[in-house]
C-alpha cells in the first residue's frame, strides 16, 4: 500500500524497518545542492541535536502547557538520525555498517556487505514514555551534544573523509548515544525513523502521486469544475479602482480592493484560491463563489463547505502573502525550495479540514503556481486564468 507521498507504509505491510531500508530512502532525499560537502550534514547534525536539547528545555520551562513534547522528541530524534545517515553516506560508509558496529562490533574488513539489521535489534525494550524529561535522558543528550561537537572538531582539524577509521569511531559513538537517548525517552528508534521518512517524503517524494479531488464522490453538479476559465481585470468605478472577476461573462464574487493602508495588490489574491482548487482539489472559497456547496451531504456541507473552512483558507492565503512579500512573491523559487517550516505551518493552520490531508509537496506546488499567476496579473493588471483539476495546473494568459 502506498500513501499519496509515495512512501511504502511499513507498518501496514507488516515489515520491520531495517537500517538498510531507511538508509536507501533517506539518502534519496539528500538534494546534494552543496556538491556533497561534509559541512551541510555536520551543521545539520549539530543543529538538530541542539533542537532536541531545546525541546527538553521547553518542557522544563512550560511543563503543563507544552503538550507537543512527545511528538517533538520523536521528530527531533528522527532528524538527528537523518543527518547522521546522510553524513555516513557522504563519508563513504553507511548507517548499516555503523549500526552493525554499534550492535555487534566492527564488521570484518573483508565484508563489503553488512547483513540486514532491523532497528528493533539496536535497542533493549524501552520503558513507557515518561511524559517529562528524566535526569538520565538529559545527561545522555548532553553527552550526545558533546560527541557531535567532537565529531565537528575532528573534521575541522583533519578532514574525516580522508580518515575513515576515526570517522567510523566517531559516528558509532554518536549512534550509540542516540540509541541510548531513544531508550531513555521511551521511544523506539524505529518509530523515529519511520516518522522521519513520512516527514521527508511528504516534502520530497520519490514518487509524485496527487490525491484525488475531495469531491470525487459527490454529484457532478456539486463538484468543482474539472476545467474552468476565469477572467480577472481592474475597472474604475466612481474614482475607485476595483478588481472584477467573470466566468462565462458573468461576474462572480465581490469587487475587490487591497483592503490595506499601503497598496500591495492583494486585490488579485483570488488567484491563490484558483491554485488551491487546481492543485489541491480544495478551495472552500472558490466553491462558495461558484455556489457549489455539497448540499447532498449535510455533514460535509456544514463541516467542509461552510463559513469556517472558507475563513481558514482566507487566513492561510493572507498569512502566506505576508511571508511572500519580502521574498519578491517567491519569484525564481523552484519546487523543493519553499521553506519547510512555512509548509508545515500552512498545513497545521488548515488542520482537520480536507486541505490538511494534502502532502506538503502538493501544497508547495499550489503556492508556487498561485504566486506565478499573481505576478503575471500584477504586472499586466488583467489576465485570463485556466483552472485544470485533471492536470493540477493553473495557467494564465493575457486578456485583451
């Protein structure tokens, strides 16, 4: 079985996750934009170890109110593991080899293939998650940070890519402490690795499979049109310039201004709803504009097509606009280059609504296509937009 991100769900398949399987999937998501330098994974390993320590600090400071501690520890353990795996790969060794060293001692020099090793064999049975960081966990994390610091120091003094013996010793020490930290946190490293794969493949999938439109099972009269053309243009009325929208020559929606003390062309923001519909198959706002609420299913009509989800979408669009403006409205950014944190916050904002089930890479495509359309109409002040849910594309052309 596959999720929309293309990730094989290992739990549903009944398979134990091995270090080899994790490694092959994790390394495939290493974009390598820095030419294979050691600096990127070393800084990442150091930074994520610091983030793990930061989660402990947050829980100590806000013991009662910080309810995301458990999920954060799993995520940060997985992030540390990912950077460690990438570092192993760039140092021309493997996580599997380092894990075998940690579990059984060094493989013989004559052995090039390390036996498949499930993550489950790396750990003793774990205690239940304690809810609060224990003194033992805190001590192990400090030792982990110290060992990662020593790894950076060794690489700075003598490039570890030319010293494989020292490199493997340092990597093994880091992995041992990571395993120990997971045990003391009551978390299996397999769970952290699986969650990490779901996270990175949600963002950078090996296979891009779009989700079906959410109204696929609705009557055709209640579905978003699979192909739609909308004209957008400015017109001055009584000295005030507004943006109008027409579909088949009929005005849709309200005439719009920027609603801002400083002009910023937000009056063209409905293009973002067009992109959401085309790419995500989700836009409560466009559904309302076209009067296509799913009335035949009262529960969906109320929970997914009502005022609240439309306000959520408007809020997301407004928030992203604030992030995009200082970045020249994402001009020049390609798929895979939007900030990861931005995409995570967008989906958290959408939360339990249909759009929240879309993978992060699909959200990125919707955002980038929406901003390409926005820049097009902002420069020309009028445009014709083609919304195609079948190809997941929003395209723009000049409007005479």
